[in-house]
C-alpha cells in the first residue's frame, strides 16, 4: 500500500460557493452553518450574486480550512439547508 500525499495542504484558504433560492434566508443559513462549525471568515469578503431573472443567488465565501473533516462537515451542513440547491 502506498500512502498518497493529500491533494490539499491544510490549513489553507478555501473558497466555498453556495447556490440557492434568492431568498433572504439563504445568506443567514450559510452563516449559521459556518458558525456551527466554528469557521472564522470575514463577512466583508462574502460575495453574493443574483441570477439574471433574480430567482437564484450564489454566495462565495473564503474560509481558512483546517482539514478534510471540517470541509466535509461544512458541505453536509450546507447541503441540508432548505434554501441551498448546490455547494461547490
């Protein structure tokens, strides 16, 4: 058995993009999941963009990732949110 080096070296700056309904709850749901996972990030650097017709919204936030378990927990938490449709 060979041991593969991790694809990402932690800790590192890691962008998370969330897409969902253009609803006022979406941004708060993202913030709540990050807070639940003790993720520190600068809200001023959180960017949002609505779709052309205004039905969908994308949110991008840069976090300081500490490891794969943290990222997995964040992604699972975000995917369970009612307003979230996709997490990248």
